[in-house]
C-alpha cells in the first residue's frame, strides 16, 4: 500500500461526572478497527490523565480523519472549548518535537513488534515555552543526535503530551533536515531543560506516564494488534 502518513494529536477534557461514560465510549473500538482494516489508519491510541484525554493517530492518504470520525459518541461526554465561532470538543495539539517523520507508508511501517505504546504529560513554565521550542526545533532540524523514530511531543497551552513506542527504534531520518546551522549545545544538558518544567506536587520534574485507554496498530500482514 502507498500513501502519505499524517500524525495527529488531539486533546479533550471529560465533563465532570461523565468520565466513566466517556471511557466506556472510548473502549468501544469497532469504528477504529474498521478504519484500520480499510487502510485509513496505521496506528491509533488513547490516553487519560485526570479529566484530560489525548488521542494519537496516524492517517493514511490525503484525507485527514477528525477525532469525531473515530469516536462520534464521545461528544456528549466532553467539555466545549472556546476560541472559535463554533466551540470545539477536540483541540489539535501542535507538534513541537520529533526525531523522525514519515516520508512514505513503507518507511513508517513498524519492522518489528511493538511491546508498548505509552503516553506521558508535563507542564512547562509559561515563560519558558519559547525557549523549549527553540532548543527542540534546533535539535530536530540540525539532527544534532539521533533518537526514537516514533517519539513525538505536542503542546497545547503550556501542557506537553508525549507519545512513545517501546522498544525504541533509532535510525537516521529520511526526510531532509531544514537547518544547516550548528547551534544545539554539544552537551544537551547545557540547554538546562530542568529550568523549563513546572515541578509536580511531589517535586518530580519532566514527564510522567499516564493511563493507556487503548492502543491499536495494523501490521504488514493486515492483522490488527493491540
């Protein structure tokens, strides 16, 4: 199969008191499985932190699926977000870092079994958001060092959501890099990421892993895993 791969991440929030109902809707995966079987999705995963809900999915082809296409019955359980003429229940999160990106269907196919697909969250200090993006875009496009092929970090407001797969796949990206500079610190610790994050209440810095609701992937043989 040929086709473009588009990676999408959305955030939503359960209405207070509708969490159980909403989770039951998101565990009904008949429609998601159908989209996988039809070759419209390669991967789809859902994660929960408190009342926050995160969807990560990979669309195949030029037509991008919306979260409502995957879970139309979830709408009554979700808060409405302001900011546009028509209020939204799903907010697109902005890709602020990835080590790799899909250049084709064949390139993005997993070549070995994935043991675990994980989601994690962290909060940046609002005044450090621009610095975080600066350092990470520089690292990403200078290819200062290699990292996990399928990892991606997205942002909405000062909340970061990260998607990861294990075991990690480390390989040289096929997409051309966009910077010819060399501004990434030779020692990444010199970027002082420890100053960028809001500490959690328990004092922990950086990301914390969150609950997985579901994780599905259609393999090369057409079998749906997860």
